[in-house]
């Protein structure tokens, strides 16, 4: 008989005396996050890297950036340790390696392949480029200098990262975006898809401008080079050209060098301009700068006080005075008293409280002629405004726009190299007409010498020429007492332009100033005299009848010698501009 086995059952397995505790799942370690930093702009890169490390990123860097971070006590892995290659070819090749670009371009489904290849996935790439812009804007820059500043590795990295934004890669090419990324990582432990897409788009915007700028430099002698532009909205205008065209935006051309007088660089002293306001302002700006440069060249660098009133893109008043800015304003507002209501006014001097009164109020002695007590301009452009002037100009008309730019005191010239006119399906492109009225473009002065003119005579001719050459062709102008009497712009025939100019001068009550006036014509006079039986006089005959003293006109046309002799016989001094320097602008 066998002994009983204590604690055992006759059949089946034994039960454990103590039930074991349930096994805890091992914590899954999150994949290591890697950031690639290689920047030219070192400002704030140290706190940026510190923030990334606090968010459990490992930093990979190279060259100057790696040294800069290491010197600040930041743990950084050099690119050479990742690639197994030191920088070669004089540091020209550093990051161009599969272990860098594989880590940038890998899709999410490539994780196993990355491990097999012993590569790290880069979920953040912060790279900015060598400042090729500095070399490109230097007029003495050589091709070799531009080539040295032309980045290759940087663009390759950020383009790859931008391409891969849908796979979780965040790319930063603008130092201003570093803080935005850190804030999102702190708040939600990841960068949103929307922000990643926005940052990726900035990369391709940057690269389009970067490559196009270098292209323009290398192809600058090619008259058929491609023209690039990239428009970035800067501010919304008060309204479009009409209400149905709103909203309208002021945009900056990111492809063009930033000019201090560019409209995004103007200070909004009061209110917000509309589309039409800046259209008129831009046309007036070109006229102002052309006038200033012309005076500068003809009067040994001296420039008078200039005030221009503009309406619908064309001057309706212009006054010049060498001593008193308020006198210049008075002349500008008197040019066409009807048109200055709702106009844009631009000056090259400080708007004081006295000047503000002139801009606001029609003098007592002129009110019966003008028919109102206020001039009523809508927009005023000036280098600066006195505080008292701001209050005076906006108290009665709170919607009045005041824009300021200090460079208007002494603007440079020229403002542009090319004229680009949009047409359906493209644009018309030509060199900008950057000449001014000076002996270099004058074929002859018929009946007098240019240098023998008085200051007032020369000033009158400069005003007549500048307005006619900047106006919409066909253009005709009349000037006296250093004041624009009237302008006939955008007419289909030369004689019609002068007929309109004379009639508008009379309507503005300037008939007493027609005798002794100076005239400007942007195109040649086709005939010296009208044909027998003609219903209208030729422009030359009209000038003779009103007693015009001088005229500036291109020496061109089949009958130029006849025209020249008629004007000479009429006692009209002629500034004959060479045919290459004629007007015919703004078509």
C-alpha cells in the first residue's frame, strides 16, 4: 500500500500556493528627438537650443554653430560624428551626406530602414543661409565674392525639411520663427501641421528669392533676363479702387531691394490710406523726386521748397519757393482750386502749424474766387509733422490721412531701374527714364543760353518739363511765377492738350499769368502752323497768342526746323531737348 502524498490531488496539476502578482508592462521609451541646427544668425540660438534640450531633444550641429553652442555649455553632437566624415574641400562639403539628408527626408514608414542604416530622424531643422544679399547689394561685388556667399548645404537641408513637413518635420529658416516653435512645443508637445506647412512655405518663398537674386546678378547684362517678383501683403488698405474691389492690400516686393521710400516704409501718422490714395501718392512721389534731382543738378545741389497737389494720379497744383514753404503751399493749392478738394498733397518740408493752416483754410482774399473756406485735401505726404500740425489737420477732418517719411527731405535718384507695366498674360518691361532736364539732354537753347536764365525763368521751365514728362501722354503744361497754372494730360492730339491747358488756366482764374508763362510739351510739335481752313490752331500758334515766353519741347518731327523758326520768330525761347529724351510716358 502506497503512502498518501500530502497536498497532491489524485489528478490534474498542482495549484500554486500563492497567486503571483500580475506582470507590469514595460514602459515604452519614446523615440529620441533630434534637432539639426546650422545658422549664420547666432542671435538667440543659445536659448533656443537650451529650450530644445529641456524638451528632450538632442542637438546636432556643425562648424561655427557647433562651437558657439559648445562654448555656451550646451551638449552638441558634431555633424562629423554622425556622418563619419570631417568637413572637406575647405569646408565646402559638410552636411551633404546621406546620414544627414536621409534623416531629414525619411517618411514615417521608413523607421525600420532608418534603424537598419543607423540613421537618426531629424524632426526639427533650424538653418538660415549665408548673407548673399550683402554681396548682391554691393555695387563693387565680384562674381567670386557672390559665389563664396552662395549657400549650397543650407538650401539643400531646408528644402528637404520643407518637402517633408507632412511627416512631422519642422523647418525654421527665419530666426523670428524660433520662439513660435518653442511655444507650441511647450504647450502641446508638438508643432501643429498648420504651422509646419506655413514654415515650409516660407522656405520655398526664401529659395525663390534667393535663387532669383543670384540669377539677376549673374544675368545683369542680358537685356532679356527673366524678371521675378514675389509680393507679400504688408497691410490692408482702407478700401480698394472701388468698394466692390475691397479688400485691397499694400504689398512688398520681396524680390526687390528695400528702398527707404518704398510705401511699406512710410509711417502712418493719422488714418489709413485707400488704394486710390497711394496710386496718386506714388505718381506724385516720382514727380517730386524728379523735380528735386533736376533742381539739385541745375542749382549746385540746392533744392527749393516744393508742394504738389495731385488728383486721380495727375498734378492739379504745384508750387515752388526758395525761401518760404508756406508760399509754395499757397501756390500749389491755388493751381486748380476745384481739383484740390479731395486731393493728395506732397511736400519736401516739415508741416508746421502755419503750414497746416494753409493746407486747411482758404485765405479770406481768395474765398470769393474759390467758393469755399476750406481747401479739403484728403491725404498729406511729408517728411514729418509737428504735433500741433497733426491736431490742426485731423480735428476738422478726422478721416484725413497723414503719411511721413524722413527721406522726403532729401530723396535719392533714381528710384528704379526698370518700368514694368502689367498686361494681360504678362508684362511690358523697359529701362526707367532716369534722365533729368540739364544741359546733357538739351540739343540747343533757341534764342538764349541755358545758363543765362534767371532763377525764376529756369525754375518755371523745370516745373513745366517735370510735370509734362511725368504726366500721362500727350501732356502740355503752363507755368508762371514758379507755379503750375494748369496741365492738359492724356489727350489724343497735341493741339488738344494745349487748348485744354489754356482753358483750364482761365477757369482757375490764371488768365493774367498766361502772358509771360513757360510751357512744356512731352512730345514734339507736328506742325508750325495750322492749314488754311482748319477749325483749330496748332499748339505753337496758341502759345504765340497767349504771349508765352518760353517752351521746353523735344527737337523731333519731320517739320522741326519749321517749328523752330516759327517759335523763334514769335519771340518764344525754346529749350530743344534731344529726341531720345522725350516724354510720352505713362501709356
